C-alpha cells in the first residue's frame, strides 16, 4: 500500500470534497484495503498502486461506472423518443469498453421497459405516476442503482413524498438531470459518440 495525495480534492470546497469521496468510493469498491484521510485539507488515499499512472490506468481501463438512472424525471431521456440513449440499441458489443458499460446499458434498458410497460411516459409530472415508476425501479433494478434512487428521493409508503436537498428535485436541477449528465460524461470518456 502506498499513500497518494489528491490536491484537487480538498475539504474546504463542497464540490471538491464530494469529488474526493467519489474517488474514495470507486477505489474502495474495487480494493477493500483502501484507506482515506485528510491532511492539510487535502485528500490522501492509501492504495495498492505504485504510481499516479497506475491510478489513471485504473480509471481509464478498469473503472465500471455505477448505473444511475432517473426515469421519473422529464429530462432524464426516458420521455423523449429522440433522445441520445437510443444509440444503446445499436451499441457494438465487440467494442473494448462494452464489458465495463454492459451493466449500465442493461439498467438503462430495464428502466426504459419499466416506463414503457406502464405507459407512464406521457406525463411524468403526475406524483402518482412518478411514485409508480420509482416503486418499480426499486423492485427491479440492481442494488447500486437503488442506492441512487434512495439518495435522490424520500419515499413514504412507496410514494414520493419529498426530495433530498442535495439532489434537489429528484436528481435534477431544473432541466439538468444528473443521471443523464453522468451517462453523457461516461459516453464522452469512452468515446461513444
């Protein structure tokens, strides 16, 4: 185990702090022995790597993004049939990145089938329809996706009752949906244009 400092991740700026927690979560999920600590307001990680290049290689070649989706939001890409997510249907399974994105793609397809099967994609602003989508997603999507749902929404008797303050109105700010932005960034990182 070697110690690495991440100067771009400090605990004096909330966004930078969250970035540091994200890096720690990703690496800790893959390597059980990872430890994190703050020193002089900078994130430090004890990692099973020998250089920063190895850390970079991990994120470029081994990292599998957590599949997060928000099909209850109008801006999430599940309501508009001309959305960019349609390119997943033609995604080349022989692409070198496919194994790392396969789970994410499967979650998107499952969420899409939930929305279509309930014919709820016509008006997602109705609270009852949103609650039904959330309930079905929580019951059928993988645990790592359910953690995102639980972070974005507060449920009361299987009904969306409130939104968490940090993820505003269910994982979006106005028309900016965090889950679609996360997918687009991964798509860009893996050059899936």
